[in-house]
C-alpha cells in the first residue's frame, strides 16, 4: 500500500513538473530579418531567456497603440513573433519592426494594423532583446 502511494506521488510530481517545463520552454521570441529588396524575411535568431521574453512582452503590451493610417513605404527591417497567453486561448502575436532612419526609435505594426512608435528607452531595450546589439541612439 505504501509503495502504491509513493509511486502515485512520484507520477504526480513528474506530470506536474513536465507541464511547467512545457510552459517555460514555450516562451520564446522568434525574429526574422529582411533579406534583399523585396519583402523577404529569413530566420535571424530566437530569444529564449525568460527575463528578456517577459521584458519584451511588457514593452509591447504597455505601448500606446494606434490604428495605422497609411502603409509603410518599405518593408519592415525585422519581424518577430511570440506566444501571447490569454485566458481564452494561446495564440502567436506577430509584429513588423522598423528602425527609423535616424536610429532613434523603433516603430512596430501588428498583424491587425495597429501602430506604435516606442520611446527611445523602450526602443533601446527592445532592440537589445530582439537584435542582441545596442541601438545606436544619437
């Protein structure tokens, strides 16, 4: 009897732990970089560090989004996606990212045509997380 309880307890621990690992493992950001003249993107990198993923999600989620009034004149410099956890369902959030010509801030457009121009501080933080380099602020 004690052996059966012990085995049941071990199975419960393994099952609950493996569920947590899947949730942690699923939190990543995938980034693609513009390749060539046409809107053609190639895999660039993945961000899997938990703190970086959380910080990027926080920056994007807390941004002041507006409806995009006009199309962008050229293809995005990067695209990125991350899992967006919602009580109703899990989905992938997709974003197009432009670095403005003065390299002062980032501009992001969602797949639902919402637009934001990030502050210099948020731009620098998000650029470091996504691209792995410092944004050369002037």
